[in-house]
C-alpha cells in the first residue's frame, strides 16, 4: 500500500529536481515547513497516488480479485 505514495513521491520530486535542479524552493529551511510550491508538489503527489490506487483497484477487480 505504501508503494502508492512512495512511487509518485519519487517520480514527482525526481522530475522536479531533474528539471529545476536545486533552485526549487519547496520548503522554508528556517521554519522547516513547506512553501506554496511544496504544497502544490504534494498535491500533485496526492492526485497521482489516488489515481494509481484507483487504476490498480479497477484492473484487479476486472480480473476477478476483490
């Protein structure tokens, strides 16, 4: 079950760091909290996690698994 959260997290942050490098300010180092960009990234991760779970659930249901 944790793969539905870890895989999108790695893909999204991997792509962002690949494209932007270290110049993305997704967190505030002083306050140790997320910036609006960081919250947006986690929103994308949440959407990918839900879509991944939904897709796998539908695929296994169509194969007869419950």
